[in-house]
C-alpha cells in the first residue's frame, strides 16, 4: 500500500505513518480526502477541528496543514493514538494537535474540556463499517447523538459523516443534512445545525 500523503498546505507531499495492518482501520482514500477538502477549503483557515475515530489522524492533520488552528483526535485504540502523535511530531504540528483515548459511543462532554475549546467548527466522523469478522456496524446514528448531546458543533459549523452507503442514519433533533457526496460504497454527509 502506498504511503498516505498530505495533499496540500504547509506539509504538502509529506507522508504519514500508517497504523499496523492488523488494526481494523480503513484509512480515508486519497480520492475522498481530496474531494472533501476541495469542498472544505474556504472554511479551514483558523478552524477548530475534531477528528473522531481518528485512525492515523489523516483528516485532522490535513486540516492543520491547510490552516486550521487546532485539531483534537479521538480514538479507542491506543496504537492509533501513538501513530497520530508520531505523525504530529514528524510534521512539526504537535503544538496544534492533541490525541486522546475515548469511547466515542459514550458521553463526549469531556472533549471540550480536554481540547481547551468550547466547540468545533469542523467535526469529521469516520466510524468503522464492519467488525473483524465482517459483521456490519451502525455507529453513525449513536455517534451523532453523542456529538449533539455534548454540544460539540459550533454554531455555523459543519459535521462530516463518512459512512457505508447502505447504513441508515438518523440525525439528532435540531440538525440537518445539507449535502451528500458518494464515492463507490462510501457516502459523506454534510450536517449542520438546523435553522431555528
């Protein structure tokens, strides 16, 4: 597998360390990452980013390279967190990024406190699609519910949900989907707070 690289910004072309193969991490493809970041480009300057199910940290690190002010990474596998921290150090971004262990399907109210920001302009949610024995997972709806309960999305902010195209998703009350992009068997939904 070719190494993942930063597409644009101050770390453009630099490669990211990958997580060990045996981990059930499906890194974001270069095609999806490029497309999504082309859409996000006008919103990245100074943005506070939350990368949930962060894996290698590829999404949050790409955002930092392109001008985001901070990125907070959450994953439930400590081996992923070690890779994220190493990637941040290698790219000279350790002052702007922080990785923390957490079960994303539980209460997330601790995140704002640990990240040192009240909420986030951009939240990327990339839960795993399947278990190790290939059973379908459905983490998207409960994850969005936890994000809403903890009030993590800033007013005017966007949450992006990367999911398997056949997974049914229910949005929490007060949130709306305003855009959807499809890439093969993957959909990316763009979600924001609904207008009052």
